[in-house]
């Protein structure tokens, strides 16, 4: 008796350890925390549900049926996928322009290993923007004593100054100068960011005068420009000083402009407080001189400035500029005090060109607050005479002083400042370029992954919305490669005969490239011709549906046509039809004929084309090492992208001398390895397909592609003034597809075979006492009740068992009510902390429920009289 109890105690702790799933060994991949996976995969139900028929208590069976109904309802809610083409984009508030036009969209670059790549930059989209795109470029006018001068404003975009290459101002996935890897808006050192232009439609004029106001060719004063207000890129400036830099060189010009956060006029001795960027500034005008050089002195927050003359400025200890734009001393007998007009938080800008008559001969850098700005260049165009200056255009080139990588969510000015460079190169600092990342788009996975070291599986989304796996390649011997695996072939050529259990591709080639419905099928055999109503049997691997078609037998031939996904596919025998499961040939491309030369490509649901090039002709499917197998993933439909044809993603597969498979990237496009990762490379093509290529040192390489249903476009904005961005959802992005759980997914235990159990993920409701499938999963005899079932008294368990590549789950209680309580927990899985391989459920009702770690059954108990006890 003591020995018997000890054995039962161990059995209760380790129930099922030597049965299906060996839950104590090798089951680490399954975990209740991942539920509803793997029973819902890629938004579709992936399994069967089983209810027991044992026992004689109708109420107990009804309770189990209610339990499975609750679980199905919950799983249906989880079985959804986003609507096709769903995209998420960003909305920018404020004065902004998104780079691109109604007919041209900026695309992320393809990067080639042997050239600069296939790129689009700002210039690819548009030559310039104006006030129709950005309010800061609004047209205006300036009046002076010489007349009214009207002007337009532009931001112009040009290609590289070295040969016109598109090597700046584009979005690319690469490693930046700080070894960060990602998608960036990139500006190349020494190349132009943009060019600002103010174009006067009627010239802006001034006489050339001496200090006394007399017009003369040797004068240096351009007084008609002074004290005039002009708006540059949305920021108002006063021209505080205008000069001919060198007396007699009347073709030169130097304009000093001043703008700022606060502009005001104070009297001598007056005090006033201003707030700039949240900080108060108390300003007192200490003195304004009346004679000689007229200057003003200030005290700001207790700090005294230097003597500041008209058009000059001083920098405070915190870096804030205070500048004078006009000084008005009182005249004898005036009752008013001396006045000073000034800016605080000032920006003083000097624009100088020593020869405005000849472009490119007198250009100089901008000066901002007396600092020359690297990367800037001022060009003033005009038609001056000896006594009159005329301005037609003011241009400011803004070049990158370093390589600038703008990551998603950042502004160019922030990156410039972080590099220690002068952000004032962005003329006026009242505009910026923001990169807000790639548009988010729903995507599907395409992958080539190992199954052991000698096999590759190809995964893709078929046109039923199912993620399918095809046995792509198998190293059948040293340096010998076979399409398929060690048991079955993978057929893509109509010349190949298809044997029972072989996999093959059908695709409707009557449709345009990129729009061809494609499915992975498996031949499940055929009836011999002497059978009544003999049939071909083909499995749709994605939907797990077996299609049967009665064939017509005449003269020793058998033919039938399968209609799948809108296409029609002819099937005919290849061997004598007098025996079951004869081999067949298939019209793989749906064109109505079986042609020996026809090989098919895969078109995924999102429109990717997967072409597999190999020597699969006649009856052989072996490819020698010299030929290899080439897999090319492309985007054949030009409607799927804007202008840049996405780079093909191309890999060779071969067999090594160690009888292992090997995947090799063809050296066409560039991938990047982050510093903190080993043996992995990443990249994008212009569609926005994201590539992850893993090349471990001791295992075969693998490839995963995140292929978007709609092109992922860069979101680049030119903004002015204060702007903000928020995640906006594009049209259709909230749509979901509800993927129906098919009728027949729920089964009675008597209708489920051991083969069904091995081939499916199984949710089995009810214990071994009433459910024969639960008993088989747990390694017990059907009808095993009480403590022998391994279920604690007055409790229920939810327990996972692994079965090869499949997973089974048993939901079972001591009584039918306990089972229903556990089913309710599973249906409301998000409300409970499910983890590990097993949890225990207790409670007194369907609302009083607790979930915890399992406890062993210490003693065998007498089973309750009801048949459903310990079910």
C-alpha cells in the first residue's frame, strides 16, 4: 500500500511526462502565456477542438459543450487580421510641407554594393517650393523713398555639386557616424541642403550716398534701405545698416538685419520686463548719448551691456543678444526723453556680396551675431550704377558642414547642433526639416528558414491569407541538393510528375504579374479507376482543406479540373490508373495546358513574386553544386511602388560537402550589421521591404523579409515656426478581416483519430474520464477517473502537451462544473495570469474563480458517483 501510494504521488506530479508532449522534457517552446498562440496563427484559427462523449450524464456533456462554445467565441474574436493596404502615417500641425507632390512620392533608397544606389532626393520630387507650399515663403513688398519693391520667396533643391549625383537629401537605411543603424534622412558633407531665394519682381533700390547724405559714386551709405522691414522665411527683420563695403566699389553691398523675440521702444531711464522662452528679462535704458557717436547702454537683469550703437548688438552672459535698431536723441527744447528701439533675444544677420553685378565673384558666408556660419554662402544679384544700388535677388546657399543623419522623429537642426555645428546654417532658424520615419504598413512574412541543418523551408502568405511552409531544399547528400525534403518533392515545373504527398505550387498566370493568386497544394493520392466514382485528392495546405474531384477515365487516362481561387487547374495521370495513388501532372499556371517547359513563380498575397531557378525538369529534382538554386524575391507590379523599382532580393541555396544546406546573398545590394550584433544583417529596398539575413558561424544562414502590403514611404516635412506631429491613421487602417473559424473545427472525441491528433493543434475539453482524446494526450486509458486521472479533487487544470511540431491542451476538471470554470478562464485568458505548461483553476461558481500554480494529488480519492467526475 505504501509503495502504491508513492507511485500514485509521483504520477500526479509528473502526469504525462512520458506521454504525448513529454511535458517535463523538451517542451520549453510551449507556454500558456503565449495563448491563443499556436491555436491562432497569423489571425486564423489553427487547430481543432474536441469534446468527449464518455459517461452517461447529459448535464455533464452539456456543461462541456458550453465550455467549448465559450472558448470558440473567444478564439473567433482573436482570429482577425488587418485589412489589406492598411497604412499609418503622421500628421503634422503648423506651417509645413511634406516632401513630394500629388504625382511624386519620396521613396527610401535602394543601396547597391557596386554603385551609389537607386535614390530619390528632394530634387527628384520638385525643383522648388513657394508660398503655395509653405506660408513662411509668403510673397511681400517693401516701401522706401525709391518706391515699392515686391518680392517672392523660394526654397530651391538641387542635386550634388559634383556631377549632379543624388548623393544628398535622401532617405536610406545605413549606419551613421555614431554606429547607430536605422533609416535616416541623409545630407552629405559639403553638399547643399537647400537654397533660399528672395526674388524682387521690381528692383529694391537705394541711392549711394556719403555720410552727409549726398549722392556720390564714392559713397558707402545705402540709406534708403535702412530702417525698412522685410520678412525672410516667415521671420521679420529690420535693415539696421546698409553699406557699400569699400568706397568707390559701388557694385558691392553689405546689409545688416536684425530680428528677435521681442522688439520695443523705451525712453532713457525707463524699465520694462519681457519674458523670452519662459525667462523674465528686466531691461533698463541707462543712458542714450546726445553728442558724437550716439549709443545706448542697458542693464538687463542686473547685467550692464557695452555701449551699443545703431545696428550693433551685445551678448549677455546667458547668450541672449540685445541689439539696437534705432536711436532717437531729443533735440534742444524737446519735452520727450531720448528713445531707443531695440530687440532682445536678437538675431543680427549680415548679408554681404562684394560684387552683385557678377554672380559668384563676391559671395561671402552669412554672419549671425558676428559669427561667420560655415556652410553658408550669400549671393546678391543686382544691376547697380555708380550712384544707385539695385537688388534683384538675394540667395543663400545652405550646405552641410558634416555628414548629417536625421533619425526618425528628429529635426535637421537638432542633428546639426548635436554634431557641434552651427544650426544657423538654416537661414533665419525659422524653418527646419523633420524626418518622421517610414509610413507604417501592414506586412506579411516571407522567410527561408532551416528545419535542421539539412533542410530549408520557404514560408509565404497564400491568397487565402494563410501563412504556408513549403519544403524548399534538402541536402540529400554531400554537395547534392534536392527541391523538397527527405520524404517529399516540391514541384514548380509542369514537366515534373507529382507523387503522393508531394507539394506543388499553383498560380493563375492568366492574371498580370504581381496579381496572380497562388496556393501551396499537396497531392494526397487518387482512387484507382476501378473504384466507384474515383477521385483525385488534393490538400490546400493553407486552409487545411482536402479537395476531391471525380475524374473521367477514358483509354487509360484520368483527367479532372480543380477550381481554386478563381483559377482552373487541370490534373491528369502520369502513371497507370489501375492502382491507387498513381502519380500525376498538373497545369500549375492555370493556362489550360500542361507544358513541359512551364515553370511557375509564387505570388504572395501582398504581391511579392518569388522565383525559384533550378534544374527541375523531367523526372529529376536534383541540382548539383555548380547549378545551385537561386531564389529571387521581386515586385513585378509597377502599381505597387512610385518610381524606384525595388531592388530584387536574391539568394543562392546550395548543399555543402558536410551535407548541410547553405544560403548565400548575391552581392548586389547592401545590408548593414549593427555594432552590437553579430552574424546578422539588415536592410530595406525602395518598397520598404525589410530584410533580416542571419548568418551564424555554425548553422545554415536564414532569411526573413517583412514585406509590406503597401509601400512604406518616408515622411519628410519642411516646417516653419512651431510645429507638432501626431500619429495619424490612413484610410482603411482600422479595417480588420474577421477570419471565420470553419464549421467542423469542433469535433467529438469518437470522430478524431490518432492521425488527426498528430496533425493538428488540439484543444481537448473534459478529462480522461469522459474524453478519449484527452486520455490519449495524457497517456491514460479512456475512462480513467478519479485521482488516477491526475486531476486534483474539486479543481481543474489547463495543461499543455507538445506533440512534435504540434501542441495539445487539455482543459479538465474534477467535475463538469470544474471543467466549465476552467473553460471560462481560457475564454477570458487576458484577465488571468496564465504561464508555464500548466495552471490550476479553483472556485465556487463561474464568477468566483482563482488561477494558480498546480499542486500534486497526494492521495487517491474515491471518485464521485457521477460519470463526469474527474473529467
